């Protein structure tokens, strides 16, 4: 079902951007230097390899709710896609404007009945299964180190499938948009992914 999202992503979206605009837009030269610095962030993900959840562990963690996850992911991502172009606003948590964590929190609250931590620094520490990049599923949370500091999370998005993710990027880039995880900038700044939907309540109240 989510594969239909892929054709919606124009080639222009491969422009290298600077993640959450909690950090002001910088020049291309500065971005290139920050990308070089953040390459080391990938090494931090190696520390988590031994903690990656197996399929059996994911099923156990979900406590029999696995069948709900694709439905919840579809609901979250369809709502997210409808918000493409919504402006970026630092501290924003509504359709008037979102920052990166505000966008994620809004979708998970509205569509899955989940209250996630407000900031990316807190969100990355939620008690959810850590998922290998090769095992990503739609709805998984993606975390990035876009500020050049080793492994320090500063941006987040939601995996769509087909190596694409949706996020509220920055004021300069037009706010809510879709980008490719395979893009060199996002690939190099990627830290880890978590299956937060495994924490979803057993019964989700439908949004009116």
C-alpha cells in the first residue's frame, strides 16, 4: 500500500538539507564540512548492533499487537503525506507549523493514541525495539545527527518504505517533505531507528 507514496517524491528532493531548523540554515560549504564531521556518527550506531531486536523479540515486545502495526503505520503516514508543505516552525506541534519532533508527536498522538517525548533527545531514548537499517518498516522512527556532533541526535523522521522518509525539515526547505534515506547527507548522518509503534496501546481510538 505504501509503495504508492514513492512516485510522489520529486527528484528535486535530493537537495542536501540541514534537518531540524532548530539549527539555522548554513552554506553548502559549511554543510559539506558538517557532513564530514558527522560521518563519525555512523560509528556510534555500531555500538548498538548487539542490541538490535530480532523478529521474535519484536513480536514479544509488541505483545501480540503485530497485526495492528501496518494499519497504524498506514494511518500515520497517510496523514503525514496530507501535510506535505506545512511550514516549519520551531517548537511547532500543530498544523499551523511543526518542527521535526513536533510533527512526529502530532501524527503518533492523533493516529495511534501515543504520547511520545517532545524532543528528539528524549524521543531517541523511548523504550522501543531498536531496528537495523536493513529491517526498517513503514512507521519506524529515524534519528539523525545533523549538527556535526558525534552521534548526538538533532533530527528525526518517519520511515515511509522504499528507502523514503517523511519529516519536517527546515524553514528553508519548505517544512514537511519527503526525502531519501539513500541520499548521501541523510545516509551519513543517520544514527539509528526504533519501532515506536510496538508501544502502541492495544486498543486505538479512531480519530474523528
